[in-house]
């Protein structure tokens, strides 16, 4: 019985899977660097991108591209002990092919599918609930998702605002999306704040709040229905529910790092 400790990246996870399959080891847990000591013997193979790419390619060849994508997307969910579930599916997919993905009677597959459904629901909500503030020519926003949806949102906003410079910060997973007119990347960011907004931005915020108040019909107010369509857990980073002082404590720092990024046009980055 062995516990694998890895660096939290997809490449690091696939390296552990490679090691477990190669040594015929049965993982009991997958631990992050900050996790405490395990009850089992620990193995900590360093992340090997070559092995990770080869294993990732094998998922497509021996199962299907859909199965490959399921594993990559499953790694972005907040499913408890997701690594153990994904390891089980990978081992089964390499042996049985795409049948592992199509077997909805499998409790592991059912758990992963449910987690993916919740992640895509959160992704869809955030596409509409994210609010940006304009600061020195940069659109700045913040999210606090349960799942690591920022890599999935990045391509959407890079294409939607292809002529803009954007900083979108994920509080939960401590990473930021930086985009400069269609070219973008994700970078780790422990924490950052921005200073007060300018008068133009403050006037736009005031007009947006006034608009939201004006279209509301007091006699037809239905808090239960509103919560169903706009869950409360999103509101603490939405302009219409915050004062300027609250926003300036919540939103990211003045993004001097949002300089031209170089590289190719906006596209989904590889999972490594």
C-alpha cells in the first residue's frame, strides 16, 4: 500500500499514474506537497512531462479522444479524492478501451460524470456572472469557484474580448488569467489587489447598479426564484451587489504584469 505525493499539476499526476502502473503499485492516496504525512509508505516521483505526454496520448489511442478529454477535465473538478477515481478509470480505459467511459453503471464513472456536470454548470454560470472593472485600459475581474474552471474560461474570454487586455483572478486556486489582445496564459498568483478605480469606472458601476435597481419590480420580487437563477455564492464578486469600497478590497491589484504575452493566438493550452 502506497501513497503518492505530487506537485499538484496534471503532468505530476500522470507521472504518478505511470509509476503505479509500471511498478504494479496500488495507490491508497494522492497527496499534495502541503498535505500531512500519510499512514502508508510514500512515493514522490518527480514530474516527468515526457512520460505524462506519452500516457496522455495512450488514453486517446487505447480508449478514445473523448476518454482522454474526460480524464483531463476530471482533473479540474473539485471531486474529493479525484486522483484515485481518475487512476481507476485510466487503468480500466487502458485495458478495456472506451467501454470504461460508456459504462454508466460503474460507480466511479458515475461519480466523475456528476462532478463534471457540476463543473460545467459552474463554468456556464460564470460566463454570465463575471464582472470586469476597467483600470488603466485593462479589464480586471475576480472569481471564487469550487472547480478549477479558469483554464476553461480563458479561451472563451480571450475570444470574446479579442481586442482587450484582461486580468481574471481565481481566489480559490491562486492563479490568474492574463490576456493581451487574444494572446493569453495562466500564471500562479498568491494574492493581489487593485487601488481605487477612476471616476469613469465609478460612474459606470453606479449606472449599472441603478439599471439593476430600476428594472426590478418590487411587487414581483421573489428571493427564492432569484437565488435559483443567481446563486448567492456568486454575488460577493458581482458589481451590482457591492459598494466601490468592497470591490476595491476584493478585486485584483493594478495589473502591471498584464504586458504583451507573446506566443500564439488564443487557444486551449495543453494540460501539462
